[in-house]
C-alpha cells in the first residue's frame, strides 16, 4: 500500500509537471505572403525557438493575391495573427485604427536592437504620430539598370554617379533604333520605381509630411512627371503606353529591346537568373535632376494590438530585427536586409552587378509616400496619369485631375 501511494504521488507530480509545461508553452502565429522567403523565415523561427524553449512560432504563408483581403477579414473579426508583415501603403490603415501594438517602450529597453540599426527613412515609414509600430525587415531602393551590350555597341560610356537627366536623355536618343524596335529607355508609369523618384528629384513631393496635401500639380511635381511623358512623346526614346501595356517594360528590358530601365533592388535576383540579362546588364545610381532623391521602401514586422502574448510577440519581433536573424535572411540574396551593418552581404551576393549603387543612395532616400487610404489614392493617381502617358491630354491637366481626387481622399482621412 505504501509503495502504491508513492507511485501514485509520483504520477500526480508528473501529470502536474506536464500540465504546467503545457500551460507555459506559448504559440505565436507569424503571417507573411512570400513563399520564396518561407525557408529563411522558418530558419529564423527555429533559431528563436531554440533560444526561447517555451515559445513556438507557427508560420502562415498567404499568397499576395489573398493576403490583404485575408488580413482585413481577420482585423474585422479581431483575429489578427500575433505578428505579420506590413508594407507602406497599408501601414497607416492598421496603425491609425489602433490595430497595432506600439513598441517604443520595449524598443528603448532592448539590448538586442536599436532603431538606429536601420535606415532612418525606412524606420520612419512605420512610425505613426510619433509612435513606432514596426521593426524594418528588409529594404529596397531604385536603380538605373542598363544593357552593357547595347551601350558598347553604341560606343556610349556607362551611366555613373555624375549622370543627370540630360545625360540620360542624350544616351537614350543614341541608343534608340526605331528600325529594329530598340528603345533607349522604358518610361513605365510607376510611382515607386518611376515618377515618385523624379518628382522628388525636381524638388517636389507626392504628399506632405502631415498627409494633408499632395504636391503632384505643383510646378516641381509636374516637372517630375513631364520627365517621363517627354521620353515618350517629345524625345521618342521609349515605347508607347500601348506597347508597354502589351509587353511589360521589364520583359522588354530582359529581351534587349530596352537599353535602360528604372527598377528596384528586388529585380537583381530576377536579372541574375535570366539567361539574357545575367551577363549583359548592370546598375547605377539614379541620374540627378534638380537634386538627388530615391524612393526607399521595405517591409516591417508588426504585432497585433490584441495579441494574447505581447511579451513573447515582442521577443520574436526583436529577434527578427536582430543581426543573427538578418544574417539568415541575407544569405538568400532575395532581399536587402534592413539591418545596415549587414547590407554588404547582399551587395556581394550577386558579384556581376554593381549592387552597391542601391546602398550609395541611402543618404538622400525619401520614404515611400503613404497615408491611411494610400492604396485608394495611389490607384486614382495612376488612373489620372494614364491619359497623359498615352498622349491624350497634357501632363498639366492630368496632374490637376489627380490633385483634386487625391485631396478629396486625404481630407476624408481626417474626418
């Protein structure tokens, strides 16, 4: 009987121990959209779990096409994942509606990371009304990609840090070969990789810092837009809007039919894997307008305001922003790590390209323009500009139409 009591007591102790262990186990949900980055994110999660044995991270990959609808549904039902990715166009919507956990106090006490570890213009994207809500995960800027084979054939020196808008136009004219349907540059209608940069280079802005006004129809804004429409209609060195609608500009560049192309660091891996471009193209900093400027963007890891595990969620976000986690991410070569001390690892990941050009522009980078309803007004902006890109109306008229519609949206955000 005595032995039975001892065995029973040991069994109860073991059961209580298992129960306590089960209660101590915290499961965090981590949601993002890029399946190509899933292996790196899995590796980071497992490294975090090893350091935090009481916490398990469950990865949820939702494809881009469904991600935002899925996230909106979760937010409406107050069932957001504990940690998830946000980008600039959608950040203000979630931060402005109290759906994200501010992290300033925790960040100030961290021994692992500092907000100074990341480019200031990038960190600023995820700051709402003086409060920090996100830790940058990765970053991208825009470069002037060019076809070295076409430049060599035309006897033109490659673009460099001294190039201006005038240099670009002159080179584009020399590179354009109408008979063979080769254009000097593709004047793509794109805010992030195209006119957003030139509007700032002209001394203008897309929206002001307090998100109450657009500068798209101001003289500087029009100058930044006109740079592109002139390439099509005045200088005739770009495919038409119709041609770029039929065949994407990036595809024209990849087939040698366009000699120069403004696009982001995210396409480096694509060009490195493309049989034509892998040894025929390179990249330089953007040419200078009235001043230097480049759009910077990047994703951020954020925490749901109503997470049941705020401390554990913070620990994971803190780790995601750390040097160790960023090193795991950088090895893939798919994105530039936001952690500035590790960006050289990405620069050397594709040695045939001058990827340093993207880093060389950080000192004059400007944040991607965004507000609560950024997705809405950005689409209106593009819709207003299409007729000007097509040559149906003047860029001045298009800019004024865009200004009126954007102002209405910005005003609605303050109501």
